[in-house]
């Protein structure tokens, strides 16, 4: 008997981290060029190939994890007597959390004593991943499942997400912004800043023109909002623009010191909506 941490592929953690920390992973699905591809953290379809296809005009869509998949995953650990902590992509952006809840309720009908704790991360990409990593750290320190979930619930709205997208077209296609907003932004070459609000929704912030201003904006977000940075990790995520991410890292380090800085891709599921060239910083702050 122990604690099993489960998440979905929108967490954008590395495959190595998932394997080394015994995390259960359920895959959202990518529909790309009429082919259904499981989002398995770049194993089946590399991030670089994915963004390359988008740059050539591919228009991928995504599908949530279904309840049956969650039920199959949960039941293995319930039968073993384990407690389960399942941390999902924001319910405001996907039905994945609802699928997990349906699965939990189905299992409780047969196993009423099953301890299945669900956490709606209200986050995306490495913001969700940050919470998964915190849960693993607390598990390894010997905290109970209930103590871990209490911390996650009390702190999940402190995970700051600040994104700048290179093009508004992908957000428009996914229904995240209006066609009018996308058209005006395209004409003016505006790169909008986006953030995740307390309800886990994507909201539009400042309108930025020019790459230098984008980098400065994101660096300032970290400088102004990060807390306890010397004992925390900063995540810089990118849509196949590693050079920009490295430049941003150096700019931030001139002003703020972190215990660790992780640079990784915005994965294929979130990237399908954000598009190539997206750049983001994700970290713990006082509030969103």
C-alpha cells in the first residue's frame, strides 16, 4: 500500500521524470492530418516534428482522456490498496477532469473504501507539471495523500502562467479568442500576452509588439511575481523556439536567482492551441 500519483499528458513533464518517479500517465489525443496520435510526451511524434508540421499549415485538434481509460488506470491501484492522487489539466480547458471524476464514481460503487483523490490543477503545461512534481516531492518525504492534496488545493492558484503567442490564428481556431480579436492582432503584428486566471481559463493580457518587448515582458513577470525563488524552480516553455527561451533564461538570471530553471517544450496538446513560437514562464507566486 502506498500513494500512486497519476496525471495526464498535458503536464509536459519529461518522459524520464515520469518513469523515474513512478507516475501514472494518461494520454490526451492529437488529431493531426486525419491521424489520431496519442500524446505521449514526444515519444510517438517528436515536438520538433509536430511544430514543423504546424508551420507547414497543419491544423491539429485535441481530445480529452476518456473515463474508461481513467477507470482502467485507477482500478489497478485500488485493488492493490493504494491511495490515488490524480492531477489533471484545467477543467476550464478540457473535459479530462470530468472523465476522471466519472471513473472515480464508477469505481466507488464497487469499491466504496477506495481512496481516489482528484485535483483539478486549474493549470496547463508545466504549471500542471509543477504541481505533479510538488506532489512527488511530498510523497517522497512521507506525507499522507490527504496532506498532499490539501497543499495542492491551497497553492494551485499561486501557479503563475504567463504566455506570449506568436500568432493568434491557433487560439481563434480553438475557440479561445474571437475572430475579430485575431484579425486585428494579425494586422497590427501584435503578440498578445495570455494568462491563466483563478478559474483555470485562458485570458488575454497585454498586447506586445516586437520580440525584444516580449522577452522583456516575460522577464518582468518573473521579477515582479515570483516568491521564494531561490528555493523554487522556474519553468520556461517554448513552441520550438529554443534560442528565445535561452535568451529569456539569461535575462531572468540577471535579475532573479532560482534553485533551478527548466527549459522544455510546450507539448503537442497545448501547442496545438498556442502554436509555434509560443513562449511562456511558469512559477510559484503570491497569486495569479
